[in-house]
C-alpha cells in the first residue's frame, strides 16, 4: 500500500501551527458553568451524523453535528464569515486555482486519532461524484440500497467538488491538503469546512466498519489508497457505509458512530423524544462552551413548544411562527421573544419522475401535456391568500416571494422577477387551470401532497391549497407525514411543501436544487439547457454576468413549471430568563451558530 504520509506518527508529528485564526469560544475559562443544563425545543428529530448525504441533509442533523464537530469557517448573525476552530483555509494559487487546508495541531477525533487530510479527502471523493459508477441506487420505493460488489454510489453531491479532478496534494505529516481546481470557482472559500463538519465524517471509522481495518492509521491509508487508485471494490464498501452507516434514531450500539472532533458528545438519545449533548472533557480544541449539558427535546407542534417554555420544560426554542404562537408567547412571564425574518422560504415543488400527474411518462412521454398539468396546478395556488391569512398577522409588511433563488432584499430580486414570467401566477386562475387540464386530456388528476402534518401552519397551508386546487378538478390526497423529511425524493408523492434553509451566502448555492442527481434535487427535475447555465455560473466571476445567468435560471424554472415559491419565513426565537447570549442567523444552523456563547443564569 502506498504511504501518503508518515504512518503511525501523526499524533507526534510536528504540525503546522495555524496563525491568524480566531476560533469561536476561545477563552481562558476552562471550567464552563459546572453542572449547567440547557433544554432546547426543536421541531424535527435527529437521524444522522452525516448531513452530507441526500437522506441526511436536514437542519435537525446539522445542529447536532455542528455542536459535536469543529469547522474551518462559520457565519455570525450578521452573515460575516469567520475562521473556525479546525484550522486554516487559504488560496495558494490563482491560475490554476489551488486551495490549501491546514488542520490545527490540536485537531483530534474523540478517540485520540488526529483529524487530517484523509478525512477531507474522503469528503471530496464522496461529494465530487467522480467515483460513482451509477447515477442512483434506490429501489422503486425510493429507498437507498447497498451497492453491489464493485458498484460505487456516494449519496451526495456538491457544487465545487466536481471541479477538482485530481487526487489532492497531501503534506508529509498529513496535516495539510491542497486541492487543485480544473476551473475557476467563485465560492472556493466555503466549498469545504463550513457548517456542521469541517472535515467530514471520520475516515478511520469508515475504514474500520467498511473495510475491517481496525488500526486508525492503517484505516486512513486504506481510504486514501482506495481513492487514489480508484479501487472500485474498496470504494463500493466505503460508499455503502458512508451513505447510511452514520444513521441512527436512538443511542447506537456501535459507539464508532459517536466519534466526533468538537466540544460536545452525544450521551443520550431517546427516539423521537430527546437527544442529549454533554461537554467532552477529553476535547483538545480551542472551543469552550459555557454550558455542560444541552438536551434537545423534539415536538413538531409549535404551540406545545410555547407550553413547554411556560412549564419550564424547555429554556429555548425556535418554533415555526404563527399568530397563535406569537400571541401565546407574548402572554408568558419572564420570557424574551426575538422576532425577525430568516432566509428560509416556503415553497411548493412538483415531482417530475415518479409516473405521477406531473411526469411526462404518464402521458406517453408527452412533455407538453405534463407541462400543462403542472401549470394548471400552479395556477390554483392561493399565494396571496396564504400571505394575508397566515403571514401578515406576524409581519405586516410580508409579501409573496417571487424568486426561487434570491431573497426579496437581494439586489438581483426585482430584475429577476420582472424577467422570469412568474407574474402569470400572481392570482389564482381556476378557469385557466381547467382549460389547461382539458387541453392536456387530464381528467381529475390525483395529486399526493407531502407536508409535515404535525406542523400547524403547514397543515393550514395544505388545507388552503387543497381547497383551491379541487375547484379546478384536481383530487388532492393528504400525504402528510411526521417523517416527511425521510421521504423527500422517494417518488411516493407528487407535490411537496417545505422550506429551504440556506447555509451559505455563496452565489452557487442554488446549483444543488436543480441539477440532475444533486443533493437537494428531490423533484427529479432535469433540463439540459438549465444545466448548461448552471455550469457557466460555477466558473463566472463577473457580477453582471452572474446576474444575467441568474435571470436565465429563474426564467427556465418558471417556463418548466418547476413549482412556486410562497413566502419568506418569519422567525421567532423564544427563551426564558435562564439563558442569555442568544441570537439567530438567517442561515443554517440558525440560533445554534454561537452555542459556545450561551450562558445559564
């Protein structure tokens, strides 16, 4: 086996000391708040430590992984990008673009194994899709299957990772890694190491469980060797474990799944009820949280969360905001309410590839017929009524959101809206919808509608949408499900209602929603012209050209009746007087962004 760095000597190697990095939570106080406990209310339960997979990509997972692992970069509540605790990211060459990641000397996994290049190289391999031998590996029900021997499928994607063609350059001690991009990439600084993981899941744990390599150093070597030599047999096993091996919904028997590199560790997990994080006294990094134990308690009912605050069962929560929730919270004593508007927006997406009413396959491959049925359904969406009845009581200035990819305060928003053609859906048009269905030869199409039926506002949204669509002749089936997140992309529904939570300000953020096989493309949408536009956006640095391409993307989505944006989420952060230093950001991980600054009184 080729040796990529000094085997067995990483912990004792002379590491590169990172300078100029201001890690979060750095403090001289090593004690924290002894015995301090914080209870947090959240609406969806954790299900995976790997939030980089299509199935694991959820805020409920990100917030836990974010507190359990250090990163290279993070955003504050003003959307300023800061250096994280894991190490340093630097651009070392412009042409070709080369980006170097250097891990800090004190960056270690909780089992004592150093965090290093092998971990990040595995993340690149998994997210680049370069090593996949099939486009997907799901059964007819949408369930991800184990790869057969020799078949490789990593259930993930990214925007910039595919632009890295060559195996990275790795330092002798394994503490730095340099990627060379094949093309310019505007968002190189945030492509890796931002958010929940700064390195990815631990490579040596993947090797142990996928390849049976128990020695951590040998495991790292095995992972790197498999990637560099494109060993399909090994990569098949590696991708199997990477895809689903870190999934669990209660305390796992395999303690390997709990290995982390941040200040908190999972110490208790009762399925569907709560998850407890405790300060890891063996943590070697610079982050010093001030609270010893954080328990996240799960309940999809926002009114129940307000009740939990009143009863003292929960100290901090960020429920979905409704007028009733706000009114109930305002009646509580000794409670702080932080209203606002976040970057999450609600939207309706239609499914293109499940033999349902919006799939051309249902009409003998007739694209035009399927398009007319999609357009007809969108014409029935009562977007203004939704704003007036459900959102304006919380935000009097609320308006319908008319862009898929730009928030209303974006400088690109007005031009995009003017050019996209979305004004066709400004008002409900029942007669127009009936006419389109008649032209398509679609009589009473049945639409299975997926949403979170434990969420009060989404239940109200569904009721309004169902009532309006059925006036045009659609039959709308209630496919509401508390586990809706696990069903995204599985083909068992025809329309869905949920929110996109942005995690970065990167201009290429939207790529993963519309590219075939991309991480967030749950609709099965595939338009070759739009893909070409996305390809051009990846390598376009000029702001004016970026704006023009953004307009092209939006117009194509409207022309294809991809779905419709509805509204920007109002945010509501509620906490009792027990906790202080709480704020929120308009990016995932929301109010968890500064967990190390939280204090209990």
